[in-house]
């Protein structure tokens, strides 16, 4: 299930993204681990379409005391970046784009979701993509109005939208701030022109920082900038200049993800053909250390392996994923998790709309998680957090292995929890595998 599902099975390498991904919404799934009963329909993979049909979603009972979020997926992009394997579609791939038809279908899903769940109070909303900013301020306002029509939002609700720098402007930020959005996440990636070109990003090197300042001017207090490191051709200086630009923009949150070359992407073909060199894991580890040192010195502390924030700037929606929260994922290809059931929607926007036109949920597949799978995910996700993993949540064998990892300098004991050391963060996947035995 995208890059996150391989975290438990790959060789040691620098930290990568495990939090909610654009186009998915949700935390990591284990790879090669039995997770319970799985039911699924067809999928779409890079131009090959297999017929998708809805799967019946069982009765869902949100677990009390856990935060509840909504993830809303906007599947549209102007062009497809060469490294991207997310569930996004360009106008050419769809034969044109009708965002209003997508909004109508999404409204239907939200109505059905609220009825299924008895409209729980929503603590966080995250609009991801794709490129949500392509909708413009008016449609993003309509989107949030639709949420309010069907769900009760908590008084301190966090409402985030992703945005690409090239499709934002001051009036856009004014409109979405007035609508009630509280947080913006901008895809900066880099300030180095050659890196942006390799990633097929179309914004100018300074545009992301300018967009962040425009968001602040509109009244946003929480702004994130996403960085990607390890792109072929990138230098240490390229990365440090990008980190410095993010710091100088004054944002309270920075995410930095190692480039992952996904099978089936244009970048994977370029690497396979020798046009681009493969990603070097030693370089990734070094770049991670550079970024971490610079961000820490600037007052942004790591709270998850790939995420840094000033106090109060942590993304609560992401923390919900990592801390065992629950959410409904609405939109084509979105994932949800309530109780012990995880499900995912059909991917293609047209199929998604057709199913909802018949008043059915567009669920493509589901799995009911068993206790061992829930425990595995708790270890995988919890260990990546600065707050650490409570020893009480580990069995006797896992606690013994955790103590060995402490002796090896990969974990440190803090109170009744174990926390990754600086070295342990570089080897987080291996530490998880070790603990799980």
C-alpha cells in the first residue's frame, strides 16, 4: 500500500515518509504480516484498469476515547511528477476534469459516512491530493461547508489543506483562512533548480517560501513545508539551502522525506535505463543528519522521524494516525480506519462517482485487523515518535530485545518508554524488525 507498506521489510536506510501520504490518508501497513481477513475488488495501476466494484463495509463502531479525523482526497494534478505513484490524475488521463462532479460525489460519501458512524465529533480534517489548491478558494470553502453539513467539528478542530506553491496566491489564502482552514502544507521539495527539474516540479525556487509568507499574511499560524532529499544530482549544499529557506520562511513545521523511486514511475524508468543514478542509502543517511542538525539548531524539534516542529506546531492529524486514532477517508482511493476495520475506496474518479450515484459506498476492499497485526502497527508507528513506545506495550521477549537495542545505542530509556537515539532514527526500520523478532 504505497511506500509505507514496505517499511517493515526493506533493508536499513535513512528515514522515509510513513505518515499520511498524498492520495491515501492513513498510517503504515505492515508488509508480509498477516493482518486479518482481507476482501478487495479491482485496482488501477499506471494506465491498466481492472474493473472495480464496491465491497460491503461492515458495521463500524468508533473506539471511545480516540481522536477522530477526516481525510478528503482531491485526485487532480495538472501534470504527473516523475517520482509520484499516488492516486492522482491529469486532465489528459481523465479526458478533462470536472471538479464539481467530484464534489457532488464527495458530498454523497460524507452523507453516507456520517450515517454509518452516527456523526462522531471530528478533531482533525486533512485535505490531501493530488493538488487541492487547484480547486481554488471557493471550492475548498464548499468542501469544508460539506463537512460541517454532516459532521460536528470540535471547538479546537485542526483543518489542513495541502497546496502546491504554483497554484496559490494571496487571495487564495485569504479565502481558505476565512472559510475556517487552520493549517496549510506546501510542497516545497527544494530550492535548487536542478533538483526541482529532476522531480518535475514546476514552481520557481523561491515560490514556496513566498507562498508561506502569503499564508501567514492571511492569518495562518500553522504552515508546513515539505522537503525531499536524496534526489539524483542534489548536493549537500542544495539540501542545506532548502532547509535554510524553510527556516527563514518562519514556518512552524517542516517534513523532510528521503526520495523513494517507486516501481512503475517515470523516474524508475530513468534510473533503470541509466539516465539517473540510483538513490544511495549512505547519502540519504548523511543528508538526514544534515537536515536534522540544521532544523534542531533553529528550534524545530523532531517529533516523528521525518517531521520537525516548533512547540505547538505538530500536525495533530498525523499524530492521530501514529497514535492509533481513527478516521474516515473520503474520495477516490482514500483509506479509512475505524474500530478494527481498515478499508480503501475505488481509485478511479469516474468509478467512484458512478458508485456513489447509486447511493452505495465506493469501498474497493477491506481488512479486519487481528490483535497481532494491531500490535505490530503500534510498534512500527509508535517507535518512530519522539514520545517513544511504552515498555508496558511490549511482551517479555520484545522488552528483552528493547534492552539489547538500548545497549547497542539504538534506543534510550526515558521513564517507562524507549525512544530512538539519533543513530536509531537512521536505522528505525531495523530497530522495529528487531523488537518484533
